[in-house]
């Protein structure tokens, strides 16, 4: 089984390479005029995208071919007061370069929009805003000429004191989501509300892949043995051209078990890999750790001498118990 590791949004090793530089609306209003403020927003956005390209070049140098882009590339992109700003037009060249590099180097990139993107809300304005944000992610991928299918992972949303009803609301609201956006989505079990089994039910109902978060399952499950439904989770990926994806992280400490640690506990990860061996030929594992790429490098270093691990390159290995 091929295991490919990735990390999230920023490197601990590149200087001045943040892809999430921003401008608040209050700062926007302080500019001398609206036109100048928009030009500044565009400049920040171009800097963010160029920093993404720097990050991908850093990844290539370390054979890392799986990466989550920041969802904060374009500040104020969906702000109510900037409806007339066509933010994609001035970014065309930079996005094209980013996509070109990604495709040329066979990299898998995706997004994880912020927690305020909720598709199971009864609040129509929140639903509209969420779909608008997802459309922006779709536009970014299209401008990069990246196949948009299964590139955005979301949580199911709020429980609203009745999880069964909230799941039904998700299914109902999903019909309001444009078909290309539906095909862009994956859902992940979260650490407080929707468990693996509940998320799996939603994914099967909607025909979208599930992203299993092992850490979230450990801190949020109700008499569930995730291994019992693992094959069903694997089957949700038959609709995708991409390998199955999961999230891996470790609790910071016993007092704060939901927070992510700096690094990944290798024994915890090996336990997971042992359980799934034989179910998939490849799995892409997104590391959600505070130390970003350093966590990836350390995990590879921790695993390389293990008898079940055959190192392929700096970020991937074959696993055979």
C-alpha cells in the first residue's frame, strides 16, 4: 500500500511566504479611494498566489506532491460591499502559473474552506453565503485548469440540537448547490458533532467521498468501531479519480485532546495503517499538525526504520505489515 503524506497551507522553512496575507474591511475603508483600495487587494492576492507557487516549488524540492492550499488567497473576495469587484480577472496569469506547475509535477492540491461554510443551515442567508464561498474555490480551481472534482473538504455542519434532522437538512440543502460544486465536495467527520458513522451516512446519501479524520474519531464517537464501516468509506471513493484521502493528527495533550499537536505520533499512525492494510492500493494522508512540513519530515524520519515501511521518497512510502 502506497502512503503519500501532505501538509497544510504554510511551510515552517520558507521565509516571508504566507499565502494568507489579508486586509480587513476597516483597513479597506481607510484607503484614499475605492479604486486604490481594490488595487491593493489585488496586489495582496497576487502576493498570496505567488507565495503558493513558492510553497509548491519547496514541496517539489522535497518530493511532496500532496498539499492543501489556503482558502484565504483573496481577501474580502465575497464581502457584501464589494459585489462589483471582478477579483478573478487580474489574477488570471498568476493562477495559470500555479496550475501549470501543479499539473506539470503531478501534484494533488485541494482546499478546506473555513468553518463558517455550512451547508446544513436553515438560515437561507448563511446557505447562500456558503455556496458563494464554494463558487470562489471552484473559480480558483478552474482558473488553474485543475479538475475540480473532490477538491474541497467540508464538515457536515451544525447539530442544532437534533442531528438526525440536521442531516436531513443537509440532504435537502444539497439540492440547492449547483451540480459542479456538488462534485467538488467531500465531507469529513468532525471533533464535536458529526461522528464517522453519521458523516458516512451523509456521504453515501449524497454520493460524495468521505475524508476520515482519525484524530476526530478518537475524540468524537458514540460506541463506534470505525473499522466496521471502513469498507463502506472506501466505497465512497469509487466515484473519484483521486486516491482515498484522510486526515492525520495527534492530540496536543491529555488536557486538550481536540487541539492538534506540533507533530504526529508515529505509533498512532502505524496503528491506523495496520487496520486498513489491504483495503486500498494508495491513501493520501493530510497531516494537520502545528509544525506543518516539519511534522511531515519528522514523521518520515520516525517511520523510515520501521520494518513495515519501505521509503519511496521524502514524503511517501510503501507499507506492508
